[in-house]
């Protein structure tokens, strides 16, 4: 089942792990779900299948690799600065990236960029434009939300579209679990949790600094400083560019070269 420098299929579970124990532990601690199946399609983008119980039911999810990973020598960015875009509660994946754009393949650079240009087009008009007409990138590197950000479907395109649009971090009161997992697994952005409803105290266009190591958000427009919950074990995975890049970087699975 294993090919040279590539693992064709592996299951990750708290009971029966076929990946190295450290990677199994990383999945278990980050996601706290019942079972993960990892599939490495031959010579194509990597993918993650997730199965987990939810109120007595089981759901399955497929996660495709989104983009080429960062060069391993690149130092991960720890401070993000710029204008913020503010939304409210229950922003779902249809608002983040409508289903009509899910045919775009993020592993293709031109389609990855195009996917980003459609980020947040499903939002109600009251929030304004996240990306200006004719542009492919947003001028808002920091997205601030309320309760249950990223709810709805399990599409991995949601954090991928935001990352492709230029979002570096989302700061929300809470997240839908699958959006948080997808953000970490793809390494597209940092999903940070606020200790209070920052979305009610910040406005779109405010100048914000997010410091990962200090776990804080500074609103330079109002002068207020907010404490964020530490990113914890998810941080190094996102730093590396996603779960598979992290596994290669730490020697849990073999590099694809050589």
C-alpha cells in the first residue's frame, strides 16, 4: 500500500493508527474526532477524509490539498497588520464561497487565484464589498467574525478561498468545527478565537494588528487591545503550510522528492 516516498493510504484513529504515532497524536489532539482516513492519490494532490460522530450520526468529509506548500526555509509570519473586514454571527460556507464555484481546482494556480476572487461573494449587501470589482485579492488581511463562523457544509474550499484572497487570519468568537479543522489541515489561515465579541467593537476598515505569539489583537483605530485564545498545537501545523507539510517537515512521513 505504500509507494516510494509516498503513503497511498492510511487511517488515523484513536484505536488503530496506521500513521506514525506522533502524527496520529497530532490529529487526535487537534481535531478530537473519532476517525481520520488519509488518502494520498498517486502523483496528485493529497487529500484528507474525515469521519466523525455527530449526535449519534456519522458524517464523512474529503479534504483536497489546496495549493503548493510553503518552502520549508520560509519563516512563518507571526504578526499580521492591516485593515479588517467585520461580519456577524453564523457566517456559513455558502456565504464564504458559493457552491457554484466549487468546480475550481485549488491545486491549479490559476484556479486557486480565481477561487480567491469569489471569496465572500455570498454575503448580504449590508457588509459591503470584500473584494473590489475587477480585483482578485482583498485589501483586508484580517477577517473578524462572531459566533459559529464557517458553519454549514464541510467544503474545504471555504478557508482555501479566504487564503487565496489574501486573508491571513480570522478572529471569531467561535467556529464550526469542520471550518477550524479545514483551516488547520490546509494551512491557509490562522483561525483565532476571541475572548469577547470583538465583532461588535471593531468596524470594517479599522487598522488592526494580530500578534500570534502574544495572543492579542490591537485595534489601532480605537486604541483597544484584546486578548485572544492561544492557537496552541494548531500553530505549528499552519506554520508549516498544512498537516501534510507539517508531517514531512517533522519526519513523520517521507518527503515526496528523492
